C-alpha cells in the first residue's frame, strides 16, 4: 500500500510539472501558421508589413487567416498580383490589421453575430452564423478555434477588404455592364472589340459588372448568331461605371441604339440609398418619377427627344419603403408604371429602367450594394 501511495504522489508531481510546460510550449500565432503549411503567402505578407513581432507578442489576438488559395482567388478578383500587394506596404498593412481582433474570441463568442473592432482603427468586422455557415463580413470562416500561445486563429476562405481600402481600389477601376432594352430585338449577342462578351441575352436583362481597363472600346449588339457589325466606339475613363443600354424598336429604327449611362457610385452616407432611373419606352411621353407622391425626378425624356436629355437621372434618398410611380410629366396620372412598396436599403445603388412599349410598359430593377 505504501508503494502505491508513493507512486500516486510521484505521478501527481510529474503531471503538475508537465502541464505548465505543455501550455508554455504552444506555438505563437506566426509559428502555428508556419506549422500548418497553408499560409505561406500570409506569412510573407505579415513579414513584408513588419507585423511578425506584433503577432508573436503577448496578445491575446484573434486572427482571421486567409489561406494561400484564398489570397490567390481574392487577388484575382481584385485584379492584383501578389507583387502589387507586397509593394504597397501601407495598403498591405491596413488589410492585414483588418484581419486581427484585439482579444481572444472563440467560435462560441462569435455565433451571436457581434460586430467587433479590428486592429485597423475605425474599421469593424461583423460575424454571422446562419444555416451552419459561419461568416465575417460575408466571408466564410472555417476551422475555428486553432489555439496558439497568444491567441486564436480562424481560417478565412477569402481576404477581408476594409471599406476604406475598397474605396481606394475602386477609385482607379472601370466597370461596364450591358442592358438589353430593345423590345423586338430578340436574343442578342454582345461584342466588345470584336470579342464575344455575352451570348443569348434576352430582353430586359442587365448583365453583371465587368471590369475593364481605361481606353477606347468598340461595342456591338447583334441578334444572336450574327457577326458583329455596326459597332459604336466609346472611351471608358478610369474610375467610372458605365451601363451600355441597347434600345430602339427594330421594326421602326432598323437598328439597335446605344446609350452610354454614366453611373454615380460615390460613397453613400449612412442611411442613404441611390436611385437611378432610365426612360427606355420608345413612343412614351416625357415622364416624372414620383416617390410616395413627391416629385423625385422631373421631365425625363426618351433618349434624344429632349435635346441633350439622355433619359437618365440619379437621386439620393433616405433608406426606407417607397411607392414609386412613373407618370406623364407635370401630372399624377395616368400611372405608366408603378413599383409599390419598393424597399430601398442603406448603402445600395438601385438602377430602375422603364422599358417595353407604351402598350406594354415594364420595369427592371437592379440593386448593387456599395
């Protein structure tokens, strides 16, 4: 019995000596990333930004760590190379700090959807758990709760871009989209510089935004299957968003008309939404756009019918629910088109097109978050 008691005491002493050593021997956050093998690009970025010592410090920190694959995919979406990012130390540092939360946050602390300040001053990240998908600012987070000696690592499936950096990146980028608003045009193909961009586009469709470089482009919209002809040349400037709207009734005009709509995507204040309206109903009168009975946009003519009036205008409004009506200019009836109970969300750009014919008017609404 004495020997058994002795063995128990020795074992207890050994365990009390080993447990603290094991806790002390946990790797720091940079060491944990290096041991994993999926974070070589992130580690190179941390080193280039001079943040290795910071992330090796006492902390605690919570790091949302994008993998090599996630960083490559995000850079491709942004039109950047790793060399571009590593060369701009200030931007790189801001992006990295946006992935660092001062404090230790386990998965269980984040499932209620908190908004937490990041190490980048003035910028926050909002977490969400819905239908089993865990996200931070909409980016999926996997493999949570990887414990380091000085904090926690959660694995991000994309790079999180701070809003301030996103605005800077967008300032020099140009985007184009195409809208098919020719009522009798059938399905069409869209060519840019004689290269097929979109195929089989149906009436009323507005394409996604496509990033392009600054310069002159040849745009052609033709019935599906035909060779590009009748191209129109247009210069796209840096930092712009242009909707190329194809209008015209072929039975009348014998051709498709091009309308280049320069859209305003400048930053919206909190609680504000932006509404752009395009009058594309050939043969319809000059119209007013009313929201909840009040004049929003006045005297909008079909393109080319009112001198330099291109049938397109934009207003900012408070976020909320609106009854939007398009009526003859100077009147409140008859209502040509009505969008009752239209909810306009804060920070969203809305493109509303009145299309079709006077006998069959239709509305197209496209929402693009800021």
